[in-house]
C-alpha cells in the first residue's frame, strides 16, 4: 500500500489564511441572499453592492474514510438589516460525521439544528473549542466588530449538504438589538 506523506501547513491566527492551502473559496451576499430575513434591506444592498460575507481556506486530502479535512473560515463583521453576517450552514452528506471548531479570534455563535427542529447555540470566542455532533446542521455567525476566525476539522468523507437545511431554514436567527446580539425565533422558519 502506498502511504501518504505527512505534511505541515502554516496558519495565520489573525487572518485565518493557510499558506499553501489547496482550496480557497469566497461567499458573497449574492450567493446566499435567500438566507437573510430583511428582504427590503437585502434588495437595497444588492442594488449597489455585493459584499463579501466570508471565505474559507482548505487543506485537501483524498475524500476517503479515515482522512481528515482541515480548513479555516473568516466571517467578516457586518449585518443585513439587524441580522449578522453568517455562513450558509449545512448538514454533512454523510450524516454520522461530526466536526470540531477551534476559534482563533472574534465573537460569535455556532447555531446547530437537528432534522426534528431541535436547536442549540454555542458561543464562539478566542480559544473556544466547539463540538458539532453527528446529525446536526451547523451555521456560524459573527456578532462582533472584528472578523470571526476559526479552524474546523472533519472527516474527508463527510461532504456538505446545503439543500436540506436551506429548504426549511434555521429555527433561530441572531440579530442586533440595542447594540447586543439576541437569539430569536426565525419568523420564516418552515415547521415540518
Ligand atoms: C467551516 C466548516 C467548513 C465550511 C465552512 C463554511 O469552516 O464547517 O466545512 O465549508 O465552515 O460554512 P458553509 O460550508 O456552511 O458555507
Ligand atoms: Zn460541517
């Protein structure tokens, strides 16, 4: 059997950039416009701008059982109306796969949800270590004034399933009220 060679990569803990990352992708508002609740503000912003919401650097390995993918995400500070910038959110295609996050800097939350509509939030801040158990959809939200920078590690066979959670949406949203993040019920959540 031909074995893979070990390797190391250099992370910048402030910017989240991985030197020599194999993949790098960016998510602009246009690609996730259906996910924010304030349609009026969204359309207003989209008329003149298409802001960068977050980007991801990834170290790719063969997508096979036993391998682990490591990536960093950088979610920029900002809001669409009262709702903070966030990731799209996904289930794993292989639902039994878990994921771990380690936060380098910034302030935020991981919003998690099961197919039964159970919903949880876990705080993200410098040095927070968050466990995303199997079967939970997960989205990360930046509620601070600085970029939220974190690394994630998950099985290479996990895959991303965006469609299932996109269809129903997350049951909770995180909005700014009187200068503070508040977790609220999503008025557009489609109960099964
Ligand atoms: C984390 C990980 C990645 C994910 C990224 C962005 O770093 O969970 O797997 O791609 O966040 O989130 P999303 O894929 O939901 O846009
Ligand atoms: Zn994931």
